[in-house]
C-alpha cells in the first residue's frame, strides 16, 4: 500500500495535462523496448518499466528493433504515465499514453513485446498479442521467438 501511495504521489507531480486531461512527463531516454526514463515538470527523473509487457533484451534477437520502435514512439515526447506501484528494481510500473494511444499495447500489437504477467494479464494486451502472432508481426515473424524470461535465464548477468 505504501508503494502505491508513493507511485501516486510521483505521478501527481506531473502538472502539464495531455488531451485527456492526464498529467504528462517528458521521455528523456529509452533504455530498451520496455523501459524509459522520464523527467517530471519539477526536474525529477523517473525510470519507468512499461506495465504488462516484456520486450526482448538488447542482446537478444529482436531487442534492438523493439528498443528502436519504442524510441520512435516516445523519445523526447510528453507522455501520461498511469502507474501501478514499483517493481523490485525500484522502477515505476506504468502504462504510457500519448493522447488516446496506449503505447504499451502498441508495442505488443506491433510484435515488439510479449504480454508479461501470468496472473490476470490485461485482456487488451492478450488480444493484441494473439493478433500479432496470427499476423506474424515483428518478433512473431520468426519461427520460434524466445521469451525474454527464458533468454535471461540462459544468459544471467555477470556481477
């Protein structure tokens, strides 16, 4: 509950609303296909993990393409961040919006990310992934794309 309160307080620092009236932050950098850093209107920096999706790692097949796709969508742009707390790495978990565009969903729909979360995944994301798979978009054009979680298990980070 405390993490949710902190996340809510962090998002409330956004003072410039988008067309839907949501406060916005500016995307300073895109780290990969599911993580960005934003600057709030007071100059604070927030690392955000896109909620409900898992993009290929940078060294993994499709990683560069996923990161580039997210960069084209959000780099330097103002985004609304709807947060759902923090992950175990201290990143704000959130959905990025540009006006009426759900950026997390777009990444999945275009085949740049998997739906992340085995327990109660977002049905809109599940539908978007199913359609991307059927149409062999993005990473689904490969015969057997490897989920990022499997790739990370096979390629642990070195201390």
